[in-house]
């Protein structure tokens, strides 16, 4: 979920620095703005991931390369899903104002029980398992557990998680664009001017 925080932090920095409206005083398209948020987030998250892998290998003797290249597509799914969550988080703050940023930080903690981060999905109650099947990370963590224990990787789960993550990203971009257009049309975007953001 570091990627999600990267996207939302880049957006929040534009809000906190009272610079958000300045972007859209230029011919910058909304897709270009979102692309910039995503690229910055992926860059910083990739650096963080490399540092954590080096520390885990050096301190604990874990070698992630020993698990094979099957791990990397699943990491990509986590990155893409994190991007989707970050864009939705930015859309929530854009729609309801800077005061709602407190609502964005706990989103990863609320999702993690359904994603099976700490324990297998099979240990969850049935209603939680149904919701887990709607989240790409649940497929990722279940298959990573299989890889670590020497089991096979499910190609169907990988493809399904990739499709779900792509749907989430497209949906998040659609939501952000709609919220932005609504904010411009109704004048709510004026909340982000240098005079009003505190």
C-alpha cells in the first residue's frame, strides 16, 4: 500500500502547497496530471522496495530471487492496485475537501483483513471470503504463500488478479475525472485556492 500513499501524498502536497489550481491554469489534461502522480509514486515506491529487499536479504538472509520470477507479476498487481486506491483516495479528498484527508490513511488497514495479508483467506468467515475474491491482493498473497511453501503458482489466479487490478485502475481514473469535472462545474474546486486552503 506504499504505492497508494505515494499517489495520495503527491496529491496532498499539491493541496498543502496551495498549488493544485495552478496546474489546471495551464493546458494540462487530467490524464496527464494523474499520470504524473502515478509515475512519481511508482518511482518512490520502487526505491523503497529495493531498499527493503536489500535489508531483508542482508539482515535476515532472505533471497527473494530464489522464489523465481513468478513473484514479480504479483508484485506488479500490488503496484497497480495501490495506484487505483491512491487515485480513489485523491478523488475523495477532491470531492469532499482537504478536511477529509484523515479518511484516506486507514484505507490499507481496512482492506488488509480481506486481502489475506497476515493469514490465509480460508480462515475468514464466508462473507469475508466473498469480498476477498473482489480484491486483487487476495490472489497475490495466497499465491505468494504457495510459492514460499514450494507449491505451484495458479496461472488463473494471476490472470484474474491482473484483470481485476486493471479494472480497478480504469474505474479509479473514471471516478477521479468525474469528480474533477463536478468540482469545476459546481465551483467546489475553489476550495483549493491559495486563499482558502489552510
